[in-house]
């Protein structure tokens, strides 16, 4: 079934959400975003679904996405 929807690479999706492409791949593996596999095994994402997710998050391409900083790890002092 061809919807005529443009397919985006993980890098293109990552640029829209301002995250690393590996994050987009993890989202797809976790089912947070739908993906299609090419015959070569690469992931592609439907542009309409990506735009819908951007809109549902109240995000727009022109606005930066605030990244949540990683939790601070406390390590015992080394002697």
C-alpha cells in the first residue's frame, strides 16, 4: 500500500527532534515511533507520522527541543 508519504532516515528524524540518530532507533525498537525496514534492513520513518508526533508534543521544527540532562552519577572518591 503506497500512501505517497515521504520516508525519512533516522538522521532526518533526529534532526527534527534534535536528538541523536541512535535515540530515534531506540524509540523505534521500543515502539514509540513506527518504522519501516528497507530491503537492506535500514529503518525509515513516515514523514506524516513524524510530523504528527512533533505536533502532538507541541513542537515545531523551528523550536529547539529541551533535552533532559542525564542523571548525575555519584562515585565514591578514589584513593
